[in-house]
C-alpha cells in the first residue's frame, strides 16, 4: 500500500536524478508491491507535469492563504458547487464506482433481514417479557446485536475501501476496474475485520448506555456517537493507504479530519442540500405524475405505476450522493496526507481545504 515513506523515497530519488525505471526496479527488488509503486510514481510524475497536461497542479507560489483567499472571493456556495461538479465528472469517468454502494446496500439488507428473523426466533426461545428482562436475556440480545454490527461494519467498510482504491487510482491518472478495487479491499480484509470489531464494540457500548439511561444518558450517547463518526470519517482511505495498525489508522483519520474539518463539514452540508433539492424535485415530479394517473381513473394502479419509478429514482439519487461524498473525501485525504492534488479538481479548492499548519506547501 502507498505510504508516506514510499512517496518520500521516490521524491528523494527523483531529485537526485534517478530515472523512473531505476527507482521502480529498486523498489520492486526491496519487496514493494508493483501496483503501489506505479501509482506512487504516476502521482508524483503528475505533480511535475506542465500546465498543458491533464494533471491538476497548483502554481508553485500557491499557498494555503492564497488558496483560501481565492475560495473566499469565489464564495462558499460556488466553491461547493464546483467541487460537486468535479466529483460528478470523476464519477462519470468511473461509473463502476457506484457499484460499491449498490452492492454494499444489498448485502446490508440481506444481513439485516437474516438477523431480524433470528431475533424474531430468539425472543420466544429466551422467554422475553415486555416488562422485565433478566441479565442472561440482555446478554443474549446484545450479543446478537454486536454480531450484526460486526457484519454491517465489515460490509460497509469493505466496499468503501474498494471504492477508495478505484477513486484514488483515478485521481492519480490511473484507471482501476471494479474487480481490482475488490481485490485491493480483499488484500486488507484482516484490517477491515479488526476495525469492524472495534467499531462494533464502541457501537454496542453506546447502545447499552442509550437503552439503560434516561434522557441525559441518551444525549451523552448520541454526542459520543457523533464524535466517533467524525473521528473515523476518513477510516476507509486510512486503512487502504496507510501501512499502520488499525488503532493508528483511527488516529490518522482523526488527524485528517482535524486538518480539514471546516471544509469537510461545509461540503457535506452543501452536498446534502443539493441532494435534498434533487429529492424534493423528484417528489414533486412523481407526485404530479401520481396525481395525474389517479385522476385519469387508474386509481391505486396509477399510484403503483408512479411509485415504483419514484422509489428507484430515490435509490439512484442516494447511490450517487454517497459516491460523490466518498470521492470528495478521497480527494481531500490525498492532499492532506500525501500532498497530491487530485486530477480533475481545482487546486485552490483542495489546497484551501487543508489547514495551513498541516499543508502549506505547494504540490511540486
């Protein structure tokens, strides 16, 4: 996997005049993975490209303050809209990216149904009573929930890691297939599983606190859960791209969020508003369609005819929205951790999104 050590080594060798072939040969002889070496070389080659080439590289004098000033002149809404468009352009180039959230959602649905059926069978077998429950019953119930969390976190994270692999390759000028993204995720399945156990442990503890407490305890559990989600917002790219333990990956994820928290929250809100506007338009269009079919005398049949495409459109909107959010996170992570400006993104929007105390250098 691509690490800061690998990138620093390649930069040092290139500055010494060593050719790409010689650097590649030395790294492969040392046991580095060929795909990681090629991706790292490609990304650093892009950063040294001329302005006429495809890579998006900021001018050598572009600093964090200058980037922020450019964004402020542009306006937050316009900047957010540009990032949305640029993320959408990348999604158009790699439409297979949408397969990851689609398959993930299907898998989660199947697991939820299976565990729901299991709980349905468990309740009468353990003699649950609506008014009181014993310790053994609580242990059995929370054990099932904990197991469900592990499956759910593993599935969600696994496909996010696969999506991250494809997007990271694309923003560095490459083109990774869906199956290659799955293979990348499979290569770190052990790390993903360990992360799933940790996340599930946190989740079940917060669930117990919420269930066993009054309103104050529920509030605390909710706040802790929100904080945990923020800290682990960048966990997928961290697990994939950082050659560190899962615990350190959580710390790295938190560090990247600290560096980018303002822009990340603003863009997430902006993306959310754009998605909300699209959903609202979708509701109006299909609402009018359903009304027209109903008034035309089709009755319930008309409502069903309008309802089916309406549900499908909501699914498509959700998939696209989730994909765009992940693309943006990978673009931010690439610069925050490796100083790489994502191909296809405006340099000032990426440079200005990362705090100056973390990244003020230009991409050279």
